[in-house]
């Protein structure tokens, strides 16, 4: 995600409305910053359009907002404001995409926040894993098989794919670029709560290729 200002910085911008200071080009602002500007103007149509046109950035932005709101760095006023914005963004995102996992995560964390807890780590949806397995097989023409979808210690998503042995005499199977990019895009769509991680292809214990989700 192309974040111009890190959470601690734009959180202060939200509370003290420094967006009214020097003009900034819209393309240089994060989806969260643009949404807040539209919210400040009570522009509901604009808020929806921002989520629609930059939907791919929403899960990662909301995740950062919630993590900041639940950190020790956020004061009560900033915390409430940020969680409110994150809730509205995820609600519009759910209405537009039909995917309410992000909204449910925000609600869960808000309840945890009110109870004095820390952010709830995203979980790997088993249904999404099964769908991803079928789509990887389809993308590769049944040449690839997802062995495992897991999280590392930092909460990044790791997808391990086994590639069938080559039948054309090559020692290592070739990984088609377009198919690997299609796989990355599919994984990002299936698991929107995860913006960091990697997909690894291997055959007979030999690493063939790695693609990072944040590329």
C-alpha cells in the first residue's frame, strides 16, 4: 500500500484537521485520508466513490487504522475518531463488495477495545483456503497444488504451492509470469485482511519462485 503518511501522523491530522492547510494532490493521499476529507465535508457520495475506486487499498488501510487506534500511542479522542472512520470505510466496502470480513474484524476489535484489549489478529478463513486451492489448480491447469496457507510469527500470510515435475525434460518446471501474477491477485482478493506475505512455488524440495503480496 502506498502510504504517504504513517498512522501516527495522519491520526493527528484527523483530530486537528490539518487537511485544511497547504493543498495536497488527491493522488498523493491515502484512501483513508481522502475518505476523511469527504467525511469532513459530509460528502456521502464522495465517500462511497473513494472506496469504490480504491477498493484494493481499503483492507490494508483499515487494518493500520485499527492497529494504531488500539495502540498505546492513540489518545481517547483520536481512538474514537479513527475507529469510527474505520467502521464506516469497512461498512461501505462490505456493501460494495459483498465481503463483510473486514467489517466484522473492525467490530470485533472495537468490542475488544471497549473491554480494554489489544487488536485481534486476522485469521485465515478456511472457506477462502478451499476456494484458493481450486482456483490455483484452475490457473495452472492442474499443475500446481496449494500445500499450505499459514501465518508467520509477524502475522504475514504465507502460501506454499507444490509444482508437478516437468514432463518436457527440464530439471525444474517453469513458472509462467502471468499465471504467478494471477495467483497473487487471487490470493490478495481471497484474503483481504492480509497485505503482507508471500507465495512460494517449489518442486521436489527445490524453490522455484517467490512472489510477495505487497508488490
